[in-house]
C-alpha cells in the first residue's frame, strides 16, 4: 500500500511540475498595419494586438513580447508622436513610452499623473487629460509633458472629467465627458498662454474632430438620470452631434438624437461622419442637417475606425478575447473577423 | 506524546468512524460533548467529510485561507496574501460554497460569499469540510460544498487552557487563547485571537523590478484583526441543554496592488457579530432543538486609506429554527424542521431591502440492515423575493466488510440571488433573477484500518442558471443574468496513514488530491481559475521530544479567460510549494503540553500566485509556541 501511495505522489508531482514562465523577446516591425488596444480586466492586464494591413498576420500581446513584462489594467488609450507610442494605463497612473515601430520600451511617465485618459502631441510636448480622483469634480487637469525627458513640466486646471484631446495649431480642444459624473463643456486651451475657455455643448461630450471646413465636430452622448433611491431611470438628456465654429467659439449646428438614445462612437473619413448608437452604425455627410434613419451596419461596438472604404470595429469581451470586425462599406458586409485583446476598446490604423 | 498523536489520528478518522457507529453511541457521546452542528459531524450520509482539528490548524495559523488551502480538497482563490479570498469546491464559484458557524450559514447577504480572510476560526474546536451539496440542511450556497466551524461545549468537570503565539517574517504574528471549563451542569468556552502583519513581502518575480533593480514589494498589504468568542452551556438534566454562542470580529486590511501597479491605497474594514441560542431537549423517543440567532455584518471600503470617504454595506439577520426528531427505534428516525429568517441589507448606494424566507424540511433516516444506512430528505423554501425550487437529498452508506464502505449521495441544491445582484445601482441590478440550481451525484468508497484511512469520491454535478455579470450593449454597464450552465466532474481522494515505528517514534501522512473537470456547457471550455489537479499533503514525524513536518501544495495550470487562451499572459502557471517545520516538545503530560516550532514556509522560494500578477511570499520563517494546560 505504501508503494501505491508513493507512486501516486510521484505521479501527482510530475503532473503539476513547476516551471517559471519566461517569454522569448521578439523584435518585430509594427510600423504599418492596425493596432488594437484592450483595456484588460481581472482575467488579464491591458494589452495590444497587432494586425497587418491585409489582416494576414496577427500578433497578440505585442508589448509583452517586446518587453517581457505586461502593461497594467486598464489600458485607456495610445497616443503617437513621430517616433514613439505612448500607452496610457489609467489605473496605474502611468504612461509607458515605446518605440513606435518595435514597441520596445524607451521610457515611462509616472510622476504627476492621476487617472490619465488621452494624450495628444504638439512638437516636443505631450498634453494628457487627467480625471484626478474620479469622484472629485474640482481636481481635474491637463498634464503638460516634456517628451525629451518624459517629465510633467506643468499642469493646467480644467473642468470636471476631461476626456478626448485634439490639437489644431497652438490650441487644444478637450471634451469633458464628466468622469464618474456628468459634464457638458469643451475646453479650449491656448498652449502659448495656458488660458482656458469653455463652450457649452450637450451632456457628456466624448469624440471630436475637425471637419473639412475646419469646424470642430463633437459627439455628446447625453446623460441618463437615475432615481437615487431605487436606481430606476428617471429620464434622459439628449445626445447630439454638434458643430462648433472655432473662430467665434459658437455652436453653429446641432443634430439631436431621440430621447433615450445614447450615441457613443463617432469617426470622420472623407467628408462623411460615421456614428454609433445602441448597437447600430449610421452615416451622414458633414453638411447634412439631420441624422440618418438608415442603419449602415448592425453590430455591437465599443471602438471603431473607418479608412479606404472599410469600417473596423471591436466588440469587447472582458472574460475572453474580444472580437474584431472589418466591414466593406460598399456592400455593408462583414469581410473579416478575428479574436483580439481582452477588453478591446480602441483601434489605431497606421499607414 | 503517543496520546497526542493518537488523538490526532483518531480525529482524522472520526468522520468515517461515526458512520459505522450506531445511534445510541452517538447519543451517549453527545451527552458529554455538545456540538451545535452535530449533523455535519455525525449524520452526513453518503458524502465525504474531512475533519480538521486544532492540531492541524496551527500548522497554518496565519489565516483561514492557508488552513483550507493546505489541508482540504478545496481550491482557494485570493487577491494576494491576506487580500480578498474565497473557497471553491469542485470548480464551482465562491457563492457556491456555504460557510457555517455552529450550524448557521454566514455567507454575506451582499455578495453571497464568505471571505476567508475576514473570518478568524483559530479558536474553533474543529473545522469540518463537507464536499458536495447540502442545501437541504445548510440552505443557499451549499452547492459545491460547505465549511463548518464548531465550538464544542463539554459537560464534565474540566479546565483547559490553550495558548498559541507565533511571530515571523514581515512582522506576521498570529495568536490565540482558548480556555474552557465546566462541570456536569455548566460548560464555558472563551476564545480570543489577534492576527497582525505588515505583510510587506518582496514580490519575487524577476521580470518586474524597480529602477534600482530591486524586487517590488507588497507595500499596501498590512492587516490586523481581532476576534472574541464566548460559548456557554447549561445542562438542566441529561439531554436537556441550553447553550449560547457569541462572537465578534473586527478586521482592518489594506488591499495590495499587483506587479504592474504596486502602489495602491485601498483599505477595507470588516465588523461581524454573531449570536446564537440553542435549546436541546432529548427525551425518550423525541428530540427537540430550538434555535434562534442574530447576526450582523458590516464592511467599509476606502478607495484611499488617507481619506475618510468610504463605501459600505451592512446587513442584519434574524433566524428561528425548530428541529424535531422522532426515533422509531434505535435504527430509524424521522426528522423535520421549520426555519424562518428575516434579512435586512443596505449599502451606501442601495436603500434598505428586507427579505423573508420560510423553509420546511422533512427527512427519514434508517438502517436496512446493520450495514446499510440510508436517508431521504426534502426541503421547500418560500422566499419573499423569488421562487425557490424544492430540493432533496438521498444518501446511503453500505458497509461491505468491516473496513470497506460504499457511499452514494444524490441531491439537488440552490443558491439564491444576492442583494448586489438584485439591486446594484445605476439600474444594473436585475430583479428578474432566479436562484442557481444544481443536481449532483457523489459515489464514494472508504476504507480504514488501524493505520490507514482512504476516502474517495467520484462526483458529477450540473449547475444551471448560473448568475453571471454580463456587459450590456455599449459596454458601459454590467448586469447579472441567469446565463450559464456548467458541468463538474471529478474525483476527490483522501488518505491518512499512521505508522508507529517504535514507542517514541511515529510517522503520519495525510494527503488530499482533487481532479476537477469543470466545463461550460455551451462553449465546452474549462471554467476559469479551476485547477485540473490539486494536491496537498502533510507528513508529520516525531521521535521522542523532537517533531518535524513537511507540507506541500501543488496546483496545476489554470486559465484566466473563458476562451482558455493558452498564453502566458492569461494563465496562472502550475506550482508546487513546500513548508517545513521542526519543533521541540518540552513536556507532555496527559492533555498538557508545550511545543515550540520553527517553520520555513515556501522553502524553495517558488514563484506562485492565485490571481493574475499577484505573487505569494517567497521563503519566509516563523516560530510558534503552542501551550496547553
């Protein structure tokens, strides 16, 4: 009987024999193609998936395979300069700086960030939106990073919940989605004087871009109002696509959504605005005066982009790999799908 | 010393031994020892139970997580050493494990779980780990299995004192005091525990280091907790006892980060208080047990330990239970009970909610022949919030020859939705949820002789309508939904081997091995964080005054994503860790003893973890003093 026991012990030990997991570092060129960032979850950290332009090659966990270590959770967004990619992980208050083509880490921005969200680059400076403490509505700021030494050189105080940030000339345009609360402003920051002015839009502005008339187009999601005692829905404020003349800082057009319909994604390509609301993608021309009633594509999406007649989208999964889709805009058919990063949220198309 | 090890040995055998025993001997035993939850100890039919005595628990005195992990067939998932931790039987969820205190289910109303690091059971006299469902007796959550802590009262003239203290690496100290005294009429037991640690161990993963090239540290893992318990019993006459159990606990912990985020500020406070009154009358052919209990729980979660703002959850629970048994003769009995509970819970975001539940159960237990015992039990619960299906259990033990026994248990079980699942803020709660249900079959074989005990169980379980938090369209909100079905198939194996080499020398080995195949019915993928192989063992050796032990825990690789992506980023590697202890027994005389022991934990500095990027401590040391008077 001892013998059997000993044999059993040996068998069990060999079954569960221990080995440290080590990663063979690989150096690849990710200059062209598609990058998909995943936020990560309790099942795994944030990660980046690479797809070649024709989707024939796929590499998962490209930060891990280039550096041997993982990113934190949650990977919020990635910004790009001439030579670097800046990977923003909001929970860890860290921006990992990597070489834009190899994804090998070259530095880190760690100090003076608090819940960083998005970043844009003007010359040698990076501008990062920060929520601060997401529950605190008065500690939000833009961190100005000197990209030559990866240090935050100063901060600019702004209203609650700064989210997306884009630049035009020396000016920054920031949408205030409102962090864990709600907000309804676009901040305009003059980087020469650090002066901040605000434009009021509909509630929870998120995605924004400049159209071909150099007007700023903003997507506001609208807010859902809950009854604080039983959390039933008490009402909604409307979402809208609004166009702002940035010379006079006035809203010149406003296309409201139906009450209770909350759009969440918007991209601009060749004069067309593609937007997503509640499981459906629609398209309007930048000069249109009403929203579209025609569903272009019906698909749950959390991130999307459009280029060369194709629409790219991700449907996230936080407990397994997410789904990535390519649609042909001509036929509106899905032409490709594959599994990508855990909690996939953003798509970056590179040339 | 022989007496001590014999006690230990027989302790290990007890759960299998009792099934051979006749009712009258149990009754005789119970006249001296009063066990609040005597059912799990004596009357479980057709299922495997594992008894942990105080002797086994002190080997892993740091926390309950370690006790369960190193001594039972149960897999424990945690968020770093000392962090949130929960037990999972046979690949089921934390909500499918019922934790019982003196027979009362103490899973939280808020999340349906019991955190193993927010509970101190070091002063319990025994922990019984029951594998397999038990909803008929133990209610919601007893799907995968249940963990029972009992405080025993002794109605005989006695006076005992047990003092335990340990100190080791990372300023970890675990201490308890337990005293009991009594007479034929009175029984008193007092327990107190204090556990503390700065818990700032090095995270020994060579891939993650700071700018200077040093290991990162677990620098927000500090914990301290205090427990007090009192048990009182009065025996009016033979078989007529009144007892009262009360316990309070306060835990204050910081929640550490992981390798990619070592800097955190989270803090968590638990305060629990439990009271139980039991009146037991056993006369002629009738047995009545009247119970009432009042339990309160509260947690406070601080996003920033330096800030006064916190989220909280609170609950209070009243329970009344009347249990009646009629003995037809020595071999057959009819049992019935009525149970009423009133639970009220709230959080800073959920206004107070009350749930009332009534349950009625009836059971019959008998011996066909001397060697064939069986029982049938049925229960129906009525709940103010939703429909609860009726559940049943059929169990049987058949003794082949004296030493061999075949067990069979078939049962259905359930887990009711929790406060959070029903009422989570921002319209994320789901009032349409129904209870999770399971059906299971356990087939066991047990063998024992003077030096060897073997227990094996083959189990099959089907868990339906599992409540899963699922992202909604747009992914901004999550809602719990009755979504998944899973099957759980496997084997549990237990062995205890005792060999007396000479009068002064013995060796004892105890092992648990669990093979679990838990699959999602739709995707056919393995459930996440479920190890296929789980093995633990302890070998105790004693020669005169010198003692030694080697303990080990092995777990195979687990997947962390539901699509079972076999990539290093989404798995936890399998591992084997060893602990070693050596001690000196300064004296031993009857129940009195003084033992001092030095332990080396994780001897080979193995890098291992139970959640993504949260390594457990490397090699560490502690010394303990175990004094019994």
